[in-house]
């Protein structure tokens, strides 16, 4: 595998934006992301610049990790956010202990199945464990079977926490987590 796995740099916001827009055009984007392509496209460059700074190499509260191909093309990404005990998460749930929260997982279709997602997750977990978290979690749509199977394969287990989907009464997301080894 000739791919470099690394954290983004703050000045790489344009590449991060481009990969996000590609991800939001994926056939399962409506299940995987809480943002639409149209909304993301309408964001000003300053939005992506701030996002990159907050998740770049050396950032304390988040890290965006990418898989970079031999030609320099970004072919995959995962972001891990730190959540502190005593705070409230994006869905309004109390955060009971310091944890990582994996979001924005995407690998380009043409390189799926070669192990990049596993390597990205290894890097994300390593970063989170290095910040002293007790567990790492993610939220996955109940209908996103491909993602749920993958997360289970790499050790994430359902916690029983169910998150209602914003704006819909009949769709849910499920929390899965892995405890610190």
C-alpha cells in the first residue's frame, strides 16, 4: 500500500473542502453525513479554513486524518473530536467521561476494500488514546449496514444509545464504541 496516512495541515483547507464535497456526493451520503452537498458547497472558504485550523496537526480538540495517494491525491479521511466529561454533545446528550468521537469517515469508492479505512481508524484511535480518552465512539445511521458491519469488524460495539435523526420522526442513529485497551 503506497498511501501516506497523516494529519492535515491548516493550510490544506482547499483539499479538505474538495474531499468533503466528494464525500457528500456518495450514494449513502444522506445516511452518513448530517450535511448536504448543497449546504457544504454554499459555505464560504473561511468556514473550511477555520475547520482545517481546528482539526490540523497540532490541534488539541480535533484531528482530521487523511490517506494521501502516491500522486498526492487525498483518497480517504476520518476526523476524531475530543469530548470532555461534563459537557453536552451535538445531540444534547451528557458526556459522562473523556472520549473521542469519530465523524466524517469517507474513502473514495475506487480505493475501497484495500484496507485504507482500517489504517485511517488505527491512526484516529492512536491520536485519541494519546489524548487520554477512555473510549472512542461514533454514531451510525441504523440503515447504513455497510458502515455498521465495518465498525463491528474493527471492534466497535453497539452501546444501546439511540439518537433520533434531526428533522425526522422515524429514522435513528446508533452509537457504537470501543473502550481503551
